[in-house]
């Protein structure tokens, strides 16, 4: 009897399991995540990325084209705003990374006037500031010493013999000129005339002001005539140098205003283009661009980074808000309004960008109505409904208005 009861219970259970059927899945319904529309499932569940509940989407209500239709409530909540394209002038602007450097026109080289031994250096470090008229070095020169002795001898001969037989005045003038050209001052020459004594060492003075940028001599070294001893850089004006592609030069207004921004100091300085290298690098097609700017207070230091803002010429173009453009690494697109509450994605080609306004060189025409606010939300809604990005497949079906 007990065995019979167990048999009857098992039979009823198996019969009930066989009669119970799972509800068939609706092929027109799929499930996706509102935050991650790339997630598509054929049954309910949670998003594997954010763990939110998946929402159902009816395939029959999804358009097969790149067009999407929104309700009035969706447009209001998404802040979808449009504007009509109107052509006009747009001033192009290019930003170039640059570096501050010495103005080569304001660099002075101090050289040895004649051969001799450097007895004393008054400035010994690169970066020292040398004022105009400051003593730079003292030199012992055998040639200068001989020229001084010859000058003293002529003075003595004129005193003893007078100027009747030989024109000592002319000889003395020639000897005096030689001493001055070799670096002696007028005062030092007059001192020799007064005392009839020569100077073993002659001190040489700077004829310019600036910071020492190179020092190629040491005390005790022997210098050759004409040898460069040091270089002084006047930084009251500096160069800002940048590299610019050759293709961009024709678009620049070389007589226009240039703004140089120095991030390290948080300041901007106005200037003009000073030089464009006429030689083009054949490999990179890059030119050197140089701007000359003032440096009051010597705040700008060579080596500082800077940015050059170059304004180009005004050109007739279609320009739209940069926020209206959706970009990836390969292309750019916008959303066109095609009807009441209807929108379609459109591939465009962009040009220069200036203060949040982007030039459109291809893909739009005057009279087109574009989405200027809410483009990314509109794109997300398209992905939510279609399960794919509106930029997928471009270039392709969305290039009907493109002029290739």
C-alpha cells in the first residue's frame, strides 16, 4: 500500500512537469541598458556593466534608417534645440606651441682685440649680468706693450728734435690711433703722454649690456687676436619661436595681430610676426615662425614655454557651435532636423576652430536646420533604440549631401 502511494505521487508529479511549458520568447522584443545601449539580450536581466535592470525595446517600433523621431516630452526633457545654418565670415585662428629664446640680434660678442694673456676676468659665471662700460678682463700683450714704448719714444724724439726735420706730429697721431684701436682709452693714452710710462696690463670694458650666455676663456689663458671670449645677451626683447606647417602659411595674416600666451607667468603679450624661415624642411614640410616681443623687467626667460595665437584672414564659410558636433577618431557628425520631431545623422568635414565655433567645410548648406543642444542625448537615444551607434557605417548612407 505504501509503495502504491509513492508510485501515484511520482506519476502525478512527472505528468505535471511534462504539461508545464515555458512561455515563448517574443522575437520582436529585446532588452538593453539605458546607460550602456551596446548591451543587447533576448531576455530580462541586469546590465553586466552597471547592474541596472535591462529595459525592453520593441523591434517593430525601431526605424531601419538613420532617422529618429522623438515625442514632445522627450524633446523638452532632453533640451533638444535647433538652429538654421546661415553662411558668414569666420576669422580663423591657429594655436602653435612655442618656446621663448634669445633675440640673436641683441647678442654681443666680446673678442680679444689683440693676442695676449688674460691676467684677470671680472666675470666668471654664465648668467652673470654685465653692464655697459663695466670692466670685463685685463690683458698683457707684448704687441701692445711694444706699441706703447714706440709712442713714448716718439714723444721723447719730438721733444729733443722738434718738428722741423721729421713730422713727429703725424707719426704720433698714427701711433695714438693704433693704441686706441687696440683697446686703450683716450684717458690712458693721455696718461702715457703725461708720464712717459707704459702699462703692462690693459683693462678692457664692455660696450654693451646683457647676461653672459657663453664664456670661452679662463684666467691665465692665452687669447689669439679676434678670439671670442664671451657672449652677452640683451633680453629686453626676446624671440618666441614655433614650427608651422607650410600649408598653413598661405592662410595667415602676416600683418595681423599676434597674441603670445606665457602659461608659467599667466600673462599675454601682443606682437607681430618677425620672421618666417624661407627654407622648408623637405621631410616634415615645416617652417620656423618667429615673433619678437618686449620683455619689461626681464620676466620672460629663454626656455620658457609659450603659445602663439595666429589670426588668419576672414573667409566666407559655414560655422556652427562646436557643441553640435559629435566626433570620434575617424569622423565628425551632426544631427539634422528633417521634419516635425524627426532627426537624421549627417557626416560633416570640419575646418578651423575658434572660441567654440567650428568651421564646416563639407556636409552642410545654408538653410539646413541642425541640433545645437542635446546632440549627444539624441545620439544616445538612437543607440538605445537601434542597438548601434549612428556613426557606424559612415561613410556610407549618410553621405548623400557630401561633395567629394
